């Protein structure tokens, strides 16, 4: 796949944060700090990239204090940072007072919102976070914007969708899926996500009773996204399934790139698929919890498991469709993506959910702003860590820390950005 470039320049939005000290105070403050041991370490460090000279060779990986909630271990990432880029690990709270080379927020863990806010006043060279991603991470914006900007992709690879209104009537002999959008503030509880997730409050509309149930949820959410329900899904071991794969988006050295991996996880429903019985979520909902063991795409996408002939040509065509979908998603994200004003470079990994119809047409369901790496076994955890952290090392650490091209990964989509950073 060739590198795709847009010719027009783009200036991304930034999330502004207040800087308490004025320019004169900052200058004097910097002069005093130059004699500190910290600055001496910074001065003596042999940087490959001159843009890194304002930062210290330290990093921190922030995880949930409750180790039972850890999805991944970070020993491989630590090895890369220490061995290949000569960074020293720093306590997460000490790092708030310094100019950090790299910060990883474990976005799978809960309760980190306040910690992220405290880091807004910390200068960070690289972080696993970008801003203004709602254009793809929001279900309704993804569907409606793809419909507007990429109608060909939308028509072929997405379920036709619209927002629910109280006067909408259900067409005869049709089935829709209703997914909630943005929990209203008065219904939020401490630590609760602001939208539907993991099948929460999803309604399959097939009759007047289920339509009424969906409309009742308009009192709880901003809206409900109504989509045609896919009634001809390809089946895995006779069950409905979806594929969770990954799209990485980065802004490194003012250049926006996206990448994909030819790998995915297969999540199934608990019970075999039948047409009808729409209110039985164990038939129609596909999640990691309802999947009995770890299955992977394409290694487990076999003729035996699918109940239909699967060839290398079929697998290649599926990946070609995914690339085409991801290029559209990447372009859509490029119109809004930005960096926080205290961040020099950033990236994020989206967990993208895809279904496949029985004619092998790939359907984009959603782009989650969480990767979703929950393993069911130790061997799966190790495999995912190797894939994920080697990928990050190749396409993020190498360009950011050494100013070199990614190894063995061609970008799906590229755009040069004009970025203005606040000067501290």
C-alpha cells in the first residue's frame, strides 16, 4: 500500500490549559534550574533527535494500583525504553515535577482521570494519547460522518444508521439495533462511562414493545443510534461473532500517520445463532466474556470453524477491505485530531470492531478509544504484548526518539500537520 498524502495543510485543535507563570518568571526559573543535578543529567544525555534536548531521559508507566486488574505486563516495553533509548524509569508522581520523555497511561485501568489532569502541567515529549478523536470514537459521529464524507465506504461497509426520534415508526418486517449515545449527566455515577459500553442498554428493535423500550432510553441518554441489523452474519462455530482488530494513529514530528496490523481477536456470542428470538442477548451479543476461549483472526478463521471454504484469497480480500475502511476512518480522524498543548508527540490505539456478512463483506461496527486486550490465558497475554509493544517500538519509539522511519510498517494514511505548541 502506497503512502497516501493530502496536499492541503492542516492545523489541529489543541486543548488549552492555563499556565500560571508568566514568560519572565519562566525564564528566570529556567536559569535557576540549569545548575540542578536533574539538568546536568539532561545536558549530558546523548540525544539522537535534537528536539529532545528540552526533556529529561526519564519515563513512567502508569498502571492501576490493583494488580488484579492489570491486563498486560510492561516488561518488554521497559526493555525497549531502557536498552535501546537509554531512558530511566521514574516514579509517576515525581515525573509530574519534571520534563518527561515518555508517559504511558494505562487507559484500560479505571480511576486515572484525575491523574491525567494533574499531568496537564507537565511537559511531555511522547504520550499514548491524542485529542479530538470523537470523529471516529463516537458511534454516532463515526456513522454519520462516514455517510457524509465517504458514501461509497459507508454504503458497502457500514450498516445504514440514523438517530432515533420519538415520532419514528418501525417499518414492517424489519429489525434494527439501537445503541445508546452519551449518558445524561444526571444519570452518571462516580466512575461510570459517559456512553453505552459492553452491550449495556442495547436494544434489538423488532416490534412495538422493543421500539417503546428504545424510546424510553431517550430519557437516560442524549440519543440512540439506530442501525440496520445484520441478519446474514457469517458464523464462527455456528455462533455470531465479530473481529476486534487495531488501528494506531500517531502525531510524531508534526506528521500524522495511521497503521494497522494483520491480526485480530474473534469474539463470539454464547449461544448458536438463529434468525429471530431478538431479545435473547446470549444469541445476538458478542463479547470477550461470552467467548469461551481465545480465538484469533486469521489463524482460527478456518474452513472447519467457519463451516464454509476459507482460502488464502478469501483472507487477503478481507484484509484488503479492512485497509480500505481504515483509510476512510484515518482520513476522517485527520480532520480533527490534535495534541494537548503540553505534549510534543502522541499516539493512540483504537480497538476496531468488524463483522463479516455471509458473502464475506466486511462491516465496520465501531472504533473504540480503548484497545481492549483482556486475555483469557497467560499465553495470549504474552502473544499480545509481543505484538503490541514491538509494533509501538517500530512505528512510534523509533521515529520519535531516533527520527527514523518505521521498521517494516507502511502507513495506511499520512498527512503533514502544521502544529503550534505553547512555549514554556
